[in-house]
C-alpha cells in the first residue's frame, strides 16, 4: 500500500505547499520507501511510496510521455503487462504496474477504469485543461476519502488524517466510483450483475469455482519483494496458503526469494487459530511464524489501532488489534506484502448467522449487502492494520472476476442445510475437496467458521469488555445519547472506543464515516430480523450466534459438525473426526 494526497484548486498556492508536505507526512507509514510531490498551478499531488513492483524506478507521481498527464496511485494493477501490450504506441517511463493509468487515460479518456484488474485508488491531473479524475477500486480494498475546503478546494486522501483538519466537510470516497471535475460529481463505474441484488440462477460447478479462485490467487503472486501469507488455520486463509504454495515455484518471486512459502499467524497462547494454523503450515511445508500476544499487549495498543484504522466500530477494532500487532512483527522480518483471506464470508454467507437465513432470496440479498459494506469493515481493517507498518495486504477473494463467478451461482447452493451435510461455505469447501490431490486436511477444509477476533483467543474479547467496564461508568452510559448523537454507543466497550476516536478525529464528518446499526455475529441490521431472540444478544462476535457457534455465549453444549464424509466434534475450535459418517449437524 502507498499513501496518496491530492489538493485540487486551492488558494494561496505557495504557502499551501508546506502544509501539503506536512499532511502527506501523516501518511508516511503507508509508504516509507520514497516521497513525491507534484505541483501545477493550484493543484498538488503527493505520494508516499511502498515499493512492491519495480522498486528501483517506480517512484511517483507518474506521467505520460510528454508529462502533461500526472497521476498518484495507491494499489496494484495485476493485468498491467496485458494492458501495456494494448498500448503499443506509448512509451513508459518505469516498470511500475501503475504506469499504465496515465496512458490509458490518454487513449480512452475517463472510460478506461473498468479495464483495470486490481486494487487501487488514484488521482489523475490533466494539465492540458487543468481537469482531474479520481477513482477507487470496485470493492474498496484500498482506503480513500474526499473532502471540500472553504476556499473551494477538493481534497482526496488515503486516510482521514490527511484531510480532516483542513476540510469543512469530508466523507468516504465510495468504492467503484469516480469523481470527475468535468462533470463535478461522483458516478459509479462498477456495475456488475449482482449489484442490483437480483437472484442469479447459474448452476453450481465446483471446477469452475475452483479455477476462478486459483486464478485470483496466482495473479496476486506478482511481486519484486519478499512476501508471505496470513494463515489463521481457518478455511479461507488455508486455501489461499495452499494455492500459493502450489504455484509459487512458477513465479518470478520464487526465483528471487526462494520457492518455500512463509506463513504468519497471531493469537493468545493456546488459541484455536494458532493450533489450526500450525497444522496447516506443517501440511503445506511453509516456513511458519507464530506470534503471541497477551490481552494486556492488545489493550495497550488500542489507541494506536484506532488512530490508524480510523473507526470506532467494535468488531473492526477487536479484529484489527491482533492484525496490527502481527503486521509489525511481519515487517520486522523484511516482508513487504502478504496475501490474506478477507471477503469469503461475505460472498458465500460464511458468517454463522447465515444458518438462520429463511430462504435463498434473503440469503443472496444479505451477501450483496455484506459485499457492498466491506470497505467499511474487513477491507478497512486489512488495509489500515497492515499499512500502519508499511505492509501490503492482497485479498484474492475480492478479485472482480472471482466475485462475478461466485455471485452468479444460484444461492440455493449456498444455503446452509444441516440435513444434507451442507455447512456454511459448503460450495467453496466442496470445490477444493480433491481426494487425489488434497489441498488441505479434511478437518481443516471443514473447520467451523471462527471470526478472527474470536479465533485469536476467546479471552481477547472478554478482556476488552472487562477493560472497558473499568473505564466507563454507568453514569457515562446513562448520558451517552446526549453526548454521542450519531451512532450512540450501547455498550461500555463501544463507548470506550468512541472516546478515543473523537480525541483523534473530533469533527462531525469523521463520526459520519463510521457505520452503525444493530448487528449479531457480524450481520447487517436487516439480518437481525431472522431470529427474534437475537435482539437480546446483539454482539458482533461469532459466539453471539447461540445454537450455532460451538462456544456460543451462554451455550455450553458440544456440537457435532459435518466434516465432508466424516462427523467431527469441536475441541478448542478444531474438529476431531469421530463416527458415524452421516452428514448432519447435531447439538
């Protein structure tokens, strides 16, 4: 990840340069390798670079041949070599994957964005007519904000801290959109069939799904620096690691850095994720790095975490903290890029509350809502927790083509049907259940969903709640609605995070960038309606899915879960095979 900041149409231009440099330095954690600043009249484009592709010559801003079109980019364009072949009459200054953007604009105008396959946020300035264009990737994997100054200027920044002190109003730059100065507003460039939430009907073909995901992973092996995989031992990260290990030997990276994959996991001592991740790492033969933290370590980091991830959302902070701590350790090993498993649960209905989906229509519509909101939750977490330490996270489940394949499948196939042995994300598990060339051990392939903030150790969330209880009084909660008019905290934990957030970002516009609403086990507010009992136990932890999660709050029963052709009991979050072989879920 890199950090970009653009100030467009500002007054007092010469004095503004010093301020733009100062604000750009607030983003230096995202790009510690080099800084760049371009000025043309009353416009500035600033860049903090994390060098992943062409570290030697890919510094930004980037230009077209005559340097009349200038661009500052945060992201990776995976199909840049193919795009270069479609631009035979253009001369490229660098080998950077982002170098194609200025040339595509020169060739196609504003209609080129859907040609980009990757994750990106960019601002492009056309000095020929002083117009500009800004855009964000389809799902919002990269973070981006837009603001407006009193002098009529428009500000665009990778993070809130780049513009919140200067803008009268600012907001999240919506994913899949572009802002054009020629039309003076935002418009959507990304319009896939699933966005309308109409119900698809394509039959499930496991091989088509498997090939689409393997393609999504392998294209993300494009790198000129050391990299690894985040491995929690859950289905999603384990599949990413397995596919990466299979294909690594055929990549340029293997020739530079060696063909043995490095994997990384974090957790409290004895946590479910650490145990499962070690088993997967041993199975795949990765060089495995296991990082431990204590509840106190996490609590001590909370203020830094909220400053970097720029949210007060409870579930995001719970999950961001261990990822933030792990990212620092990973960067200390000289690794600059990791591949991660975010997005699968949104696409396939993997959260445990999907067990209560009443029909395929509501199941599908909820997955659509979840994907559309990813930029406010898991994408924000993955992007900012890693970028805080100059580490880039790539997320193959959010590949545009893969999403189109997965979201075109008749959602009847995604429904969780215990009586047929179909647990959550069954169609993904089945696609990689290869008896001849196994991708993963069977019980890992069919391991129950464990949210990251739970999987690192159940005492993590319990410790956070206890800490908040010590710092937020009953009187403070009683007056919460008078102090926090928007997204009023309903728990002491939420109140505690909100106090910290408002100390860093006191503006009302900052409050409005954070989503709210009732949620259970990471559901949207709409899905809370699926079970009337949930309104009594609203909590983003997966353990709030009482009767579904094996360690649910207030539910001490042992659950037996479908494990392909085996039954399994859950011991410390890891299925252990037992008989009989009937496919069902019992409690």
